[in-house]
C-alpha cells in the first residue's frame, strides 16, 4: 500500500477544510511567533512610497524578508496600519509564480506556497494564495505534505487552512480543476507492512465535510 494518501475532491467548487489538522498532526506548532515583531526588509528594482497612506509599492524582482518569512514576486504593495501591523499583496512575474515561505515555531518545519497572487495579513496572521495555488509543509528539508487548488487560505494562528477548487480554471497539470492533497504518514511507531495477499485497506468517508456534519 502506498505510504501516502492521495485525495481528490469530487465536488465542483467544494472547500476542503482540514480543520482537524491532519496536515499538521505532528504537533500544535504555529508559525514562528517572533516573525510578527521583526522588521520587514525589501529589495526591488524600484519603490514608490506614500507617507499619508503608509503604503509602499515595490516593483521588479522583489524579495522580502521578515524574520523567517521570505516572499518573492514581481510586485508587492505593503501597507502598515496605525498599530504597526504590516500587510502585503504580491503578484507574480510572467511564467513564474509568487512565493511565500515561513518557519513553524519550535520545530524543524517550514510552510511554503506559490500562486499568481499572494496576500499576507500580519494582523490576522494569515496568508492567502490565489490562482494556481500550491502549499507545502517541509520537514527536515523534505516535502512532507502538499496541496493545490485555485485558492488556499492558511491561518498561522490556528494551523488551519482551506482549499477551493475551480473546475472552470483547469490547467494542463490539473485538467479537472479540483483540489488535490498529498498527506504523508506521521512519525512515531511504525505500522507493520500488510502481507502481499491482504486486501487493500478501504478509506472510510468522513462524516464531517466543510465544517458541517453530513
């Protein structure tokens, strides 16, 4: 039996809500807490600053670092609210998706994702990947879990995320436009391999879907 579970959403425009935290079942670690207090450093080809609105627009091979956070894209608009919380909207270069990466607190794990547009909300501690979105959890430098869809919203504070599929936005890599997820087995006591002659285990459908009981 394959060591990974491949889940494909069958309902158009459905939302895969992994509120039960199967994607993070290794522990309750959240995003690196110290990142919220670190300064945001930006490199770009050009910058436009609006002091009245506390908004900066960076364009051209933009690279942002904020603690363990790394963001890359063609353009980013950064805004700071009166309380000092920073937010940003990142757009991709032609043929190259925008990128976001952040360490998880207290463990050797990183969350990273790519999309046509990325929205980062420092106050809500939330990241939203929009358009051909992909998100991965790396453990010890290796990809442990990954998911893809039209829109992925990841809440750092609660370690929950949702994924929207879009059949109308199908791509050659995903003709059906459906949500896709690969979830690796968690560490711990290993499960003995089943005999070759044993029938494959059948996955039981969850009684919880989209936060509501069926």
